[in-house]
């Protein structure tokens, strides 16, 4: 553990950059959750056009989240390399154990818990979207099957329109 004096002398020990990175992740994930909920509505409505317009937004958010997450990982790795050693499990929970500054510990814990809740909500929403997509595809497949007459009824069934259905086109008299 580090004393308050060591914390003040070594500003790089501060987890403030990690807290800021996680706050940005929370904001982006909240925004992605809003998009995901909107996607659910479009799936329920069957609004393919709006859904197609929403997907690029979703992809932009995912790319931004990936970039933010890489930054958070880098900051966390640097913190652990410098202050906890490579053998330490590099988790936020582990980091909280190493921290002496109660204010930063509380702040980090709060943003960590907020991110966990947002991620759980997002996961649940995406599972709903996956199920709605599956149901939509099943409906489309069923509709196509109902619209397409079977090959058997077209090619091999007895037609009521033909006058002499037992006669083949090869049974003509010369």
C-alpha cells in the first residue's frame, strides 16, 4: 500500500485517467444502449429502412468503444506494471485493494459498478434484438414458403384446366 505522501508525490499513481476513461466508456455504452433500444423498436415495426440507417451509427459507436477500451487497458496495464507488479491480477477489484485514497477509490468503484450495470443492460437488450431478428427471419421464410407454390403442384399435379389430362404431349396421332 502507498501512503498519502507517496500518492501526492507521484501524480502518475493517480487512477484519475482510468476513471476518466471508464466514464467515457460508460457514456458511449449508454449511447449504444439507446441505439440498441431503437433497433428493437425498428425490428418490432419491421422498419428495414430505418434499421439500415441505424446500423452505421451502431458500428461507429462500437469502433469508438473499442478505441476507448484499448486506452483503458493500456492505462490499467501501466498502473499495474508500475505499482502492483506483473504477477498481480489486473482487475479493477484488485486495483481497488491497492488504493489508499478513499475519494479516488470510491470514484473508481462507482464508475466501475455503473459500467457493469450498463453492460448488463446492453447485453440483455442485444439478446432481445437477436431474438427479434430470428423471429423476423422465420416470418420472412414462412411468408416466402407460402408464396412460392411447391414444384410438385406445378409440374406433377393433375390440372383441372386441361381437357384430356391422361394424354401426354407425346401421345399425338399422326
